[in-house]
């Protein structure tokens, strides 16, 4: 049995058929049309219609969305990277044209569900996932199920305050240690535009002291955030997602910062067990289908 999974990202929309056993096929991607709700819905409809036109059958549509969402009703509760999605319900909108089961889940939660289902957390009960990209996202898994919290914002780690040095301008995790934050900080120092995260690392390797400092701060703040998660929730595993976490030295650099943190105060207790996600680009597609199959609505 196959399901059509669609991952609505801030940059790209990824989509493909996912079987009930987690096999992905017919997958592709295209740039997200972020100009309006109408244009986004038209883009989603065109993707769905392209499968129907090829006589490719599927039992339902599983959406991964870039904002907090009520997974039972489909109502999007946060603005994320597309303000026009706030308080909208893509399930209801699409169901007017496609008379089948349609579900939505937050993208961070989808990534976590993929890891619990078939990935690095398949043998774990309690897990936290941190996704580092344009902002900091994430998810909390309790007893192998997503823990949403009372207001459905559990796992939105990017909102946690990491820097209170300036009382009038508190800085949250997303603003100090996302990939975008690192790029913005370096670009401001150098009066640059259009530089990538990879270029910041390349400049550091070439001896650029500003790049070295920005990257050092990036790893320190991420280590602080992960340390905080360990003691807020005490999971058996903390998973890292996002393209930057795929860097060969990422975990090593993070471990160095843990040592720096723990050397600064008298502490001999548990330290975070941190691993990369098994799935990267396709995690949200797999997780969206896992949620779809296991949801009763």
C-alpha cells in the first residue's frame, strides 16, 4: 500500500510515494511557491494531479508542514517560514478536490517519527531531535510517540533563550546558532551578501579569524542548547538533523564544546548522547507517512 508524501519546505517542496513499510519511490522536488496561499495550494494540486495523470495509485496524502500544527485537525498554529499558512488548514482545502484521507504534521515531528520508525532511534523510547537550518526546529518523543505539549509547541527549541547578556535584546537559539544566524553574523562582520554556510567554513579553514570565531560561537551555543535539553527532558538520545550536521567534523566540534562547558563548573553527571539522524533529505516524507498510517483521523 502506497501513500503520497509531500514535504512543504521553506525552499523546496519534496514529494514521493512511500509504502507502508517505508520504501520511497517516484520522489522529486521543486522550488516552493511562497507568494500566496492560493499559489501554494495550486502547486500542491499540480503535484497530486501529476501522479493521478500517470495512473499512479495511492491511499492517502501525508503532508509535512513548516510550522506547528494541530495534527488531529490539520490547523496550522504557527507562521513558520510562510506567514499566510497561519490558522489555515491544508487538509480541508485539499480534501475539497481529493476525496481521501489527508493528514498534516509538523516537519520536525515528521523527522523524529522517521527516526523512531526506521532510523537511528528505532530502539529508543525517549528521544529529542534538533534540526539546524534556517532556524532551529525539533521534536520530543516520549514512549515512541510525539509529545506535543498543552499548546502543541513542544520541541520548538528555537524559541528557547540562550543569550541574556543584553536585557533589552534577548537572543533565542534560532537567532544565535542556526545556520542562517552563523551566515548573517559573518556577513555583517565582512559586509557581504549571498554567502553560504559552506563558504564560511571554507574561509575559516583558510585562516579567516572572523570566520573561526563565528563558527566557534555557533558550536558553543548549540552545545549549550543541547545540554539544556538533556536536563529539561533527560532523553536517552538526542538526534541532530539539518544539512550542516552532515559535516564530517560536526559531532567532534560539538563534543569539544561539551568538554568546555563541563570543565567550567563542578559536574560529573550524565552527558548528552548525541548522534546524527539516519535520514536527511527524505526524513520528513517517511515521517509524514508514519504519522498518516498511525493516525485515526
